[in-house]
C-alpha cells in the first residue's frame, strides 16, 4: 500500500498545481474557496491571483479555525444552503474535491453563477468517474474507487483502498461522481460557460509520468479540472 499512498498524494499535489496554473491573475480581486479546509491552499490561490481579499466557506469548526489562523476570512456555512454573499460580488471562485460530497449539486452550480462578478471565473476540481482506474474496477466487478456506498467505510465493494477506511465523519463519503461531460453539462445548465477542461493524474502511473498520459488519453485521467465564466 505504500506505493499506492505515494501515488495518491503525488497526484493530489499535481492536481493543486494544475489548478494554480489554470488560474489567471486578478490583482486586487476577491477569491472565495468553497470548502476551504484548513485554508493553506486557499492562501496559495489568493497569492497566485493577487487577491486583496481571501475568503472561504467551511462547515467543520476545526477546519474553519485552522483556515482563520492561516489568514482566510472564513464563513461557517453549509454548501447545501444559499450562501450569505451578495450577487456578482466575487472575482474568483474555487472548489477542489468538494462537489462529489454534495447531494445538492444544482444549488452548488447555481450559487457559483449567482456570485461570480462579470469578468470573473470559477475553477472546480473533482474525481473523474471515467478515469482508467474506475473503468478497470468496473471490469473486475468492483465498485469504482471514487464512488462510495457507505458513509462509514469507503472500502465496501472494492478490496484495494490506498488510504484505508475513513472514519464516519459527516461529509467524507462521495455522493455524486462526474464524467467530464456531465460536469460541464451541469455548469452550462446553470448559466456558466466552460472555458477550460483538463484531467490530472493517471493511475496506476506515478505522478511524474501522468502528464504525458493525460495529454494522450485525456478522458481517462484521475481528476477533472474545469474553469467557468459567465
């Protein structure tokens, strides 16, 4: 399992770097991270775009407190509800590995469209249902790695889990998993224009080899990264 964990963590870091690379500068603007966690990557993104105001939404108190210590202006709120921000008030909206945990994905995209300022953009990253490793799992009769059937044990239906069992913490299981086409269609359905789509990582290849594979076979990459505008 050591190689699998190393590969997963390397791919996760590569995904964050691609998000930064796909984020054009907005000097003096406002960035809002939906599901900001401890805020460390939120700060990196804010620095990348030259934001004057770095904001996050987080519903787990311990994560919100950590983000505040990292200098993020945190709103403790649920992404299952309308967010307490004004229309057309945000220059850059970001969300990484969050939408797959939500049942209300229509509200999520509708809120992004409502909050974006004209000329701004949003970046959403999530697992790719049509990735090679998920296809391989289905061919073996296993549950795809990204698609969980239990809130308490994400190993059910698949004997290989690089990170083992998750503790039964609310919001950790994946509820909705997207192909690139489905995620783009959802964004368009709610009034967003898809400017960019990439896949990142290519299991079982190591992260340093994955960029070549995703250029050749982009539908099968591990993660999706999409950028939207109005």
